[in-house]
């Protein structure tokens, strides 16, 4: 029995280590292992242990074209368990687990996927452009854009959303797909804009969803549900930039009471605190000559009325020592967390 157990353990792989994610711009990218990034979690596909059974040297390739998010899925291995040799024990069907959970119809031919890359330059983001900014990246200046979608009104965006939301399973614990037929959802998509000669490419960076809740008696409370920045673009300040852009998008809307966040991660809490502190720094009641006197209801009211910051979030940010705005120094690294 111990010998059989030892033999079977050779066929156990860790999902996080064998799943290869990649954003592919060109045929060279397809074969470039430096472009691979790993999931933060796979228990939502393979179970709590995140183990995959039945293979040696397993590699699962889940690649996305960088703009249209066409999906390529394949796997290879050096050996697969033979049920005839191991008392009928079979290997996990990893491809079925991925396809069923992500609800995708992937391309499985390498050549077909590479042909699809020729269509990348035809992609243009849908929605309204609400913000543009730049970042130094890989030795040059890159341009980024944020687009807003009020509702799922276009079939083309519905299809695009169905592909971009598949990343959630690998990076958001407790992930689930939202009801896109519900018109109370808001969508923001983020892209890197690359210009090469006469061609422009919009590489997918991430996205955010918000829900419009009723707030008594006649207002709307916006709740951030999901925020995802893909690993190749993390730690470059995109999260803070995007969150501030969305704040600005609604700060003048008299129908919006405030912003809240649904079950935020620790990283998102730090990001939100950083952004809230930066926003409050521009308000008169938070200036250095008055802030040392301590927190007041004037601060609370001004943050809510002028910046839509919910008092619960503001109270959380009070954990930071506000004297002479040292909160900016304390949270300066948080801007790079997303």
C-alpha cells in the first residue's frame, strides 16, 4: 500500500505552478516564456488543495490575445497515469475543469490562435473614454485609457466581458460571474494604447465593476464589486490612478450619495485608504493648519458632500495619523500595489 501511495504521489501537480497565463501580442510572444504569469489561486477550479492528479511535468497553457482576448487552451506532460497499472485510478480532466468553470470555447490549435493575432489591430474599445494618463514602463512612456460602460447595451461588449471576467477565477477569491442583464451594473475597462506606425493596439490591462444601489430617500449608493489589474501591469500605480478617475467621474453627480466597497481585500483597503487620503488633502477642512486639531464632523460632511466618501471609509482612514499629511508618506508604496 505504501509503495502504491508513493507511486501515485509522483502524479500530483500544484495548480498554481503548472497553469501558465499569458497576454499575447505576436507570434514571438506565444513562444516567449518570459511573458508567462502565474495565477494567485486555482482552488476555484481544482479544489481546496489546488492539486491536479494524474500527470508528470504538466503544463497548462491558457493564453489570451492581448486586445481581443481570444483564448487558447492546451496542455502537455511527460507522462499520464495509466489506469490499468494503478488499480483503475484515472487522471483529472483538467481541460474540462477549466472550460466548464470559465465557460469558454477556447482555440486549441496553436496555428489557428496565431492566425487570430492578425485581427488584433482591428479592435477598438467600446464605451466612453473618461480618462487618459501615462506611465513609464519597460524604459519608455506608455499611454493608458479608462472607458466607461453604463450598461450591457452592446452585444460586442457583452461578449468581450464574458472573456475578461474569466481572469477572476485566478486572482479574486470567492469569484463569481455577475448578472449582465441587470442594468444597475457599471463597467470600467482599462487599456494600454500602443501606436506602431499607422496601427494602434489597445492591450487589455484590467477592469472594474460597480453596482448602483438605492439610498434612501432619492439617491444612489455606488458599490465597487470587482477590481482587477492583471499581473503584467501591477505595481505601476494603475489602481490608484483608475480609482481617482472613477471618483472624479461621479463627484459632480447629485444623484450619487457615496461610494462603498464590497468585501475588499487587504490590498484594496490600503489602496482605497491611500486614494481617500489624497482626495481629502484637497478639501479645506483637511488642510495642515486645521488638521492637527483633530477629526471633526465638518471633515466628515465635507468628505461626503464634495468627494462622495462614505463616513465608514473615512473613519477607517482616520487610523492614519493626519498631522501634516504624513498619511501620504505612509501609503506612498500603496500607489504601486495595483
